[in-house]
C-alpha cells in the first residue's frame, strides 16, 4: 500500500488510490432511475473515507493547516514541491513580462530618438536644442546621435523614478541630468531665444524635481540618542569593623574593679 513519508498524528498515511483499490465493491443500486455502476460507487465510497479522520485527503488538509505554523524543514515534501514549482513559474512569468516591458520601452525611446523635431511647442523648445547639440557632438565621436539621445532620455527617466523612491544615487544622477540639459540647451538654442529656452527648461526641471527630490530637506537632522553607557560617580569607603567580644570575656577577673566610694 503506498505511503507518504510524513504521517500525521502517528497514523499510517494511506493513499487515495490504495483506498480505492481496497474498498469492497458495493451492490448495484438505483440512482435517479438509472442503474449505477460499481466503479462509481467505489469512487464515492473512497472519496468519503478519504475525508474521514486518518484518510488521505484528511491528512493532506491537516498538513496544509499545520504548514502555517511550521518551519520549512517541518513542512510536508509535497507542499515544498508545490511551492517551488509555483515560485519558479511566477519568476518565469515576471521575467517574461519584464522583458516585454523593457523591449517596448527601448523601442519607444528609439522611435522618439530617430523622429524629427522642428522645435515647435513648449517641449520642442527644450528638446530640439538637445537633439542639435547631441547630433553636433556625435559627428566627432564614434557613436550614433540616436544612441546619445536615447541614453539622455533613459538617464532622466531613471533619475526621476529612482529619486522618487529616495535612492541617493538616482537623485545625484537627476541633478547631473538637469545641469547637463541646461548646458546643452544654452549652447544649442538660437541666440535670440537662448535665455528663454534655458529658463523654460529650468522651470520644467524644477517642477519635475518635486517628484524626483521628494522628501529631501536642507535642514540638518539631529539624532538625540541617550548615551549607551552612563557614568555614575560614587565614593566607596572601606572601614574595618573590630570583631565583637564575647560575654564571658567581659565578666572575667581582669574586668572586676573595686567599688569606689
């Protein structure tokens, strides 16, 4: 008879299939006017007995109930296997979904980087000088202008998201991204509107910094912690107390003095 490796309550762990095989075949019976088969009757009997105390399904349910308060080493092996299979399946699904998201993001950045911009609108006033500056610099470098522009966008995105969650490195990257963007806009913007384009970019960067630098304060943080070891000065005097004399020594002949009149 198949057994499990961990019996519950000291009872033998019987398999559901073994219980089905050992269930005696009941007599034929009538079910809704139709003649029932012996196999269906045996299956119902095995199902009911497996939920009784000591049955296969009863013990599985007890193992699931006890797993909430047990350690990993005390949990039944079939629960461990199910948890591992479910965890691996979830990881595969998450990795696949993350791959699709990253691929879509890179595709969008590439499409934006290769698209044309005439500098119209508020965003075009800020974005067009950056494109011109990167294209002019890429002519002297072994890199494509679209790759430089996509890296510039990705840096700003990571700095904004990471800074929102309080990452110090992401906030440093966000500050450097803003300073670099203002420098590129000042260098590549038309001379007549250079100040306006740079000022508009500074305002946009300041508004976005509300989220990127959320919770950042310039006030010094003072932590008042009680001292771990407290010194209590005290003066200790060591004095020697003479041992008391016994009563017999006080009444000896040497201690008897004549009565003075």
